[in-house]
C-alpha cells in the first residue's frame, strides 16, 4: 500500500509567503528521511490565506533536486487551465530531473472561481480536459505529431524532452463527480477518490462502477484506487481526537462556503448536488467527521483503519492531508507525519 502526503504548501493567516515555503520544504525533507513513499503536490490559485502552491511542477523540480528516493506526484494538474505542450515539456523535464520519480496526476478541479480568474469557461472544463490529456500523451509518445481539436491545433510538433520514464510517467486521474468514475475506468487510468464533499461510505459503489468500466473496456488488472483523506496520528487516543478538532471543523466550514458559492455558477451540473453537499458540510458534526470523513488515532488505530478501508474499497494507497484546516501547530503536524512514516507504514505494509 502506497503511503503519501498531500501537500498544499499552506500559508495560513499570519504567515509570510517565505515562511510558508520554508516550513513546507522542511516537511518534504523530513518525509524523505522518514521513508514516506510519495509527496503529492496540490495546485491552488488565488488563495492567499491558504496556499502558495500555484506552480506544482516548479515545486516538484525543487523537490526532485533535494531528494533521491521519494516519488513526487502532482495531485492534480488542472489540465483545462494549461497549454498542453508547455505542460508536457515541463512534466517531462521534472521526470528527468527526478530520474523517473514523477507521477502525473491530472484533473479538472471542482472550483469554478479559478476558471473565472483565468478567463476559461468552467462549462468547457470536461472537453478541455480530454483534449489536453490526449495532446500530452501524443506529445510524450510520438516522435512528432499533429492534432486538430476544438481548443488546440498543432502541426508536425517534435516535443523535447521526451519523458525519462517510458512510455511516460504514470498518469492518475481525479474523479470529481459521480459520473466520472466509470469514465476514468473506461479510459484505463488509476483513479484518485476523495471525501471532502461526501463520506467514506459512499465510495464503495462508485469504485465498483470504476472497476466494472475498467473490465468492460478490456484493460488488464483491476484498476488502482488512491484515496485522498485527512489523517492525524498522535501518541494517545485523546490527543488524536482533540488536537485536530478545530482545524478539521474549520476546514469543512470553509469547504461549505466555497461549494455553496459555486453551486449556481455556470458550468456546474445537477449531478454534483453542490447546494445539498454544501448544506451538509455546514452542519457536519465532529463525531460524523471522525466516522465518515477523516482518519485519526494512535498509530495502531490509524493502521487498523487503513487496513479496513483497503479491504472494503480495494485501496492501493492514500494521499494523507496532515493539516486540512491549517490550524494544527507546526510541531504537531511534524510529529503526526513522523508517526505515520515510522509506526503506521510498517504495520500497513507488513
């Protein structure tokens, strides 16, 4: 089971951007030394009190230069906002700098406000995503290629460099709404799942649809599933329960406000039920969050929960959000990460 950390390079209220970068890189260095499998980088824009991670491939290159073992994942590159050739070049470059440690996670994001800032219609996000991904794959795998699409057209392009990994870095795709699970399965990509807007108990039937579509399309294997989830590990059960409470609850209140605001914006769809999910998030209790949305506990409890979820959902790995609401003191976040690496991982992998 792959154990990774989902990193936002957080910049909470009162932090300077320089401090945000310094502490975030300290966490990267610690994770490398403690044996974490993968560092996953978010892509976040126009969020000055949340994150400085607007350029994940640039950060990935910096991490590649200061590490030798840990894999580096993008979770996710928001493809509809990208120029496909530029992203293909930059990702292939990171793959070389890291000597083949890049995992290229892609998605289209559930936040229309970023599209508004970039001047890209959110209603075009699905079509732009599919077109951009197809161009990147062709650019990576063909000596030269031409393409004529709705948003991009290219003639006899020779992309340089080609990726270090052959035929290209592993691609994983985020499922952002219920109907995307089967779509990703039919395409034959590993999938990211998450419960920011829903609950863990909703995932099993959706993952079953993903696996069914994978099999129906004739892809080998079963299709890999990776769960992004808030995680907090502490020496005692009381600490694990009490220390992240304020951070977790603030996180869901903030998510509720963002989702409610987006519910009526152009490009959102009824199947996403944004208004309903926002209302539920606004009223969620800490007890419900502990049961259905997060993984907190002692190392033994967290390992047991991960093993149970692996059996229930067929998980191949997690992307652990170590401080989802950005209110947990830095020293406690580092302690939680150390316990995850040194005490939880051996139990889960053993």
